[in-house]
C-alpha cells in the first residue's frame, strides 16, 4: 500500500506524515511530496518507509503528477493557501483527474483558511 501526501512540509501535511510514520505497522509506504525535500528530510530524518519527492500542487505542477501517483492506493492533498479560488478548483480537479488516470481508489482533499 502506498499513500501519497501532497504538502508534506505544510502545517497539516507534516502532521499527516508524522501520524502515518508512527502508526505504520502494516508495511505502509509513504511518498511525501513537497516543494522543499531538504526541509522535510531535516524534520523527519531517515525513514525506511518514506520516499520524499519534489513536487507541488499548482497550475504548472499538475502537469507533472503522473509519476508521483504511480502505484498509489491513497492520496492526501492539502491545497496551498497561495492559490486563488479559481486556481484551487483547477488544481484540485487536475489532481483528481490524474488520480483517476492512475487508478487511485481513495483521495482525501482538504483546504483551510489558516491553521496554526
């Protein structure tokens, strides 16, 4: 099983990654997608079951999602606050379409105005 987490260095995504790492007892693999892989690696340290990849949920970023989604059984996305409302819809729909193309059966999508 492979869970892809977008926004892995964000406030929400970092907690999702941490929770998945701590709860991992069934061989779950995690692909953590972030604009800053080095920052995430400093936070997490080496983790056997976590693959950290560079990527982002943006208008230009959605064009490059298929390799990131390869083999995924679940996707978690927290849309970045920097997106306009129109871009949020476009990016969200683009990711859902990419997930369908990759045959990802489960998607969790959240957004928030602010989480501190």
